[in-house]
C-alpha cells in the first residue's frame, strides 16, 4: 500500500486535527520511500524497538511515544541521529499518536482498558489540554478491592499495585493510562470508587491518602500497550497488511 493514503486513514481514524497536543507532534514523523507492506506497533520508539522492527521486515512503525516532542528534533545529533538515521537507512516510516491514542473511543488505550476490565456505562471524562482522554465505567456488580486488583493483574498488568485508602466495594472506576497521578483528585470529584492509571508517584500516594481514594497503578508501559495492539489489528483487518506488536514487557 502507498504510504500517503495509509497515513491519511490513520490521521482520520485518530482524529488528529481535534487535538491540541502541545507535547507531541502527532502523525507521520519520518517518511519512508513510499510504501507500507508490514507494520510493527508498540509503545515507545527506541533503538531496540527499531532494530526489532527491522528484523521483522517492517517498513512502518506505529507507536504511542514517538521521536518528535515539541522541538526535540531541532538538533539531529547524538541519540537523535542514531534513531533517525536507523529509521531512514532501513526505510522505516515512523508514525506516532500520543493523546489521540489515549482518547479514541474504540481503539484507544483507555477504552481498551475499560473493555479488558468488563466495565459498563463507559463515558468520556478526564479533560487534558481541553480534550477528554480518559473514561469512567462501572462494574455490573460491586467488587472488592482484592477482586479488582486480581482482575487487573490478570488482564492488564501482573505487577499492578494498589493503594486501598477508599471504599471496600468498588463499582465506579476512572481510567487514564500512563502517568496520570495528577488526576486522582479529579477522579474523587467524579465520585469514582477507584482510579486506574499507570505510573505511580509520591504525589499520587499522598493525594490518594489525603482524599481517602482507592488507586491502582498498572505501570505506564503496560497500560499503554492496549491502543497500539488495537490499531495493529485494525490495520490488518482494513488493509490486509501484516502487523505485529513488539512487546518488551517493561514494568515501569
């Protein structure tokens, strides 16, 4: 498939124009010579990821955390040079979607997390830079904190850790992947019994304790594998292009 219509389809699916993401330069960050025959998807662009993609014969990678953040590529030296030159030398296009891949109502990280947990009545919420990127949802029947933690460890992240400062029974859950400890207070305001996010922080611990809020940290990486996997499956179904998820099992 030609690269341009491939990128256009991704841009439209992820509604890039709707997002004011002042941290990431979303979309095609590095082009290739113009065709896509195999896609590798993952969370982060790293040298290890690009090497693994090249070994699989990928000529395009789609990631959540790309190479271009604000003016991070103003100087293509050092590590920037290694990453960019490797992609170009191996004819690998790099496409990145940060907030759009968190927020997508079907294929996004947070919608996919809600589905993995079996949450119902799923509703957009948790605004960030003017756009909602997370969701709230409910268990059909209230569950104990231990039961929810076990479900998360089984379905999302074996290393998930809980802060049990709130209610004994969990029904309404707030979900924001990645590093969203700063949204614990918002989850409390939204009457969530539990907030699921990725990366733990001391600020998050203190906030949860002060508010009497239950929080589960699944790991930044683990909670953001879901969107990339879903996009890879969508691409294969829509364009019949082989895709593979490159997973490093990072616990952070």
